[in-house]
């Protein structure tokens, strides 16, 4: 009986340290002890950041979004805290009203929505005080971005897409603001 209880206990403990993999059975790394969220490799897909028409006034540090408050000058931004504020990751404007980006940006994205304060998905904890749609809550684990060999392999990138380019000699973060890719080297 003690062996059965010990086995069940170990199974529960090992499940508590599991990572979430999206897009396949295995993620991009074999060493997953510090990974909270991972994505299958070879998919040529990325994360689409939320579009916002009004920048949050009190965001959680680390928030990343596509600032579409002015569709003619949309940019991918992240919140670096009260001292630095919103930091631009795009470095260049995108016209989200352009027919080559979104045919009907004004109608495809709702002007305003009413959301429940508890309408969020949390990975890594049972609750979180952070305000967001998808919240990764951990002090010891991180997310691995979707990896691509080259952004040119993504046939139809969407505004707000974020990927990690894992190419020999050109490893970098890439964000798409709706018309142009911007790259950040480590």
C-alpha cells in the first residue's frame, strides 16, 4: 500500500512541474525543467499579440501588445515598468488600414468590448493579480517563443506576430507590426 501511495505522490509531483506545449507533442527543447510554455518546432507560425485601441493605464510589467490606438502608426510595444514606461519594439510604423495588411481593420477588430475581470488563462499558477488574456505566472520558469528558420518562411504574417529566428549567425527576436518585420539581437 505504501508503494502505491508513494507512486501516486511522485506522479502528482512530476505533473506539477510539467510544461505546456502548443502545436505538437514535443516542444523546442529536451530540457524542460525551466520551461513553462513552449511551441512545436518547424511550424513557421508565431504568437499573435493582442491588438489594443487604448493603451492600458496601469499594465503589469512585461506586458507585450500591438498598439493600434492610431492604426496609421501601429507598433509592437512592451511595458518596462513605471520608470521606462512603454518601449517600442517595432522601430517603425505600420498602417493597419492599408488594404495589404487588413482589408477592414476598423470592422475586423472590435472598437470596444466588455470583458469579465476574471476572463484570462493562467499557466503556472492557480490565480494571478496580473491583468491580461494569457498570463504566465512563475518565478522560476519562462516561455520559449515559437522558432522559425527565417521570417520569409511565414507566408501570411499577422499584425502583432512575434517569433524567435533560430538561424545560424542570425539568432534574434522578430516582431511584425503589420507591414514590416523588426529584429532584436541578444
